[in-house]
C-alpha cells in the first residue's frame, strides 16, 4: 500500500487513461521523446557496491557540512513521510557526488526516478564528463538506510541525451537486487505517479536532501501552493517554478515533486535545480516523454 491515499480504480487505469488522452489529442512520439537506455554491466554494479562503503559515504557527505544553514521555509520530513525517498550516490569525473531519488510504483517494483543530470551524461558533454558507480540508498536517514541498490539500466530520452534540454531532465532507473536479494519496492512504499497532470493545480511538495541544511543527513520538503511555469520559453516540456524554498540546494536534484489532486497525491515531476537568486526550485513536468521512459523502465527485467 502506498503512503498516499488514492482511488484504486483510478490508479489501476492510469496507463489506459494516459493512452486515451494521447490518442484523443492526436499526440505522437517525437524524436525528442525517443527513449535512450544506458546499460550497466553486472561487473560494474558489483564494483559500485564495493566502492560505496559506509566510510566513503560518510566522507562524501562531510564535504557539505561546512555549508550548514538553518532552513528558511523548508521543513523536515517525518520518519514515515516519503519512505520511498533516498540518496543516489555516484562518481562524476572522479568526484564523489550525490543527488536525491525516489522509488516509484512499477510492474517490477524496481524503478526509481531522479534527474537525468544525476545519472546520464548527454551527448553535448560526451568525452568531458563521466558518471559511474550509481548506487541508491533507500530511505536514507543520518547514516542509516533500508537497502543499498546498484543501478542496472538508466532510461532517459533524446531530448536530454542529444540536446540537454531542461524540460527533459528526468531519468527512470531500474535497480538491481540488494545484497540480500530484495527489490527496492519490497522494502519501501513506492510513490504513486501521474503523467499529464494539470501542471499548476493543487499543492506541491518537493523533497530532497539539501547539503545546505544539516549536511544533507535528513530529507526536507518545500511546499508551494502557486507554482508558475518557467517564463523562459525552451524546447520540450515546460519547467515549473516553486517559490519559498530558501537553501533547498546541494543534493536535492532528482527529488520527487508530489502534487495533490482531487483523487490523491502523486509524483508528477522531479527537482531539476535550485535558483539561488530567488530561493526557488525548478522542477520538471512529466508527460509523453517521461511516460515512455518510465514504461520502458518498469518492464526491465
């Protein structure tokens, strides 16, 4: 059972409803929506697990503790709130790094969602940037977690992979079993998801591990009632902007954006970036391209 209330019949028909919407609107996949898969070998998965020891995780997080501020309009998430959220650790150009990621409902119980820039180097940066050793720590809380999962495959789209367009900065990752042969969806309550949600309707809750607050040891959330669409027109899905998120930075990229709708609360996007000049957060809007990437990921065995 998910941690959010929802209409079981409605969610059970989410995919059917989405397809009907696409057909009724005459929407077809474009080259930007084409799914790109980055596969990670079993040897690389094993190397990632061996690399991310408890000591190395602690050292990586310690890099951010010098920038410890008190939250301003950002609230700590409770112990049982967003149990699906965790930390995604990786190496970027030789530097230990981390983002936020979230387990989402899927057929395999093995899919997590994050920002594309946390998991896949676009062609525009090929040869200059390298991301490797991806590991998801589910339900991370101050040095403790429910499970440690290497990543098997990364699913993005051409809009990100070939063009690095902001609206396509999302990725769905299929996680392998942890050391005990358990799937991530069997350890934490995966978040329900929704594609093509009304982009500005309802309340929005953005979750992440801001390195700027307590060294990123705990998840925090920023709430916004009236987000706006990005005033800067760009190709692809429009980014949304949520305000009053001061210091929600340094590791929150990829965090889930939960949106309250009349029939329940769903993840409808992910955190892309923090806008320091205004204390705001830019986050993605999941529609055609995101649905395609998620669907490929949820059938990845």
